């Protein structure tokens, strides 16, 4: 089922069950998708473009979460955690550490990377492969670890 249809179904379900927070997040996702559609001048977004929008929204929430935690705003922390949970439910399953480790090592071999100078090449090659399935910071740490070894 396409993402927009899934969002519409979940929105109806959230309205019926009076799940206000989930409903607000779904509406926000739909608005972000619509804004991206308008920005790109298209009628529909590809699956890859939808994933990019979801990833961007998730990253914003995770950044906000860190800020709220360091500021001691527990009320906002729980709200953001709820939003993150809802957004993650529309994302593809995340790669395990083992899968990610394997992808990083094979990509390093693929581009013949040997030092930190090759970091950009490795990152540019691996990011499209893992789009939406792994956090960029997590990948960055693994690539650095392997290039330092």
C-alpha cells in the first residue's frame, strides 16, 4: 500500500480511537509530503522521495529530543518520543549492527578506501544503499572505525 494511502487509513483509525497525538503526527507527515510534492512540482512522490521526507522529519525529532533532554524538559521529551515512534512505524526496518558492519566493510573494499581521506567517497557510496534504514551518524562512526584500523 502506498504511503499516502496508509497515512489516510491510519488517520481515520486515529480519529475513531481519539488518538490525538498520533493524529497530529500523521497530519504533520502528510503536510511534509505535500510540501515536498509542491516543491518538486510533481503530482506524486517516488518511494525514495517519501523516504527522504520521513528521514528528515525523524532526524529533526531526534535532534529536538537531545536538546530537550539536556534542558531537562521531560514533558517535551515524552511528546517527542511519541512522535519518533509514530514516524518510525512508517520507515523501513532498521539495519542490525552486523548488517551495517558488513555493508561498511564491503563498501570500503568496493571503493578501495584505505585512509581517512577516502571517508567522503565511502559515505557517498554507502548512504544511498542504506537510505532510511540506518542513521548517518551511526554509519559515520563505523566508517571512521574501519578507516582508522
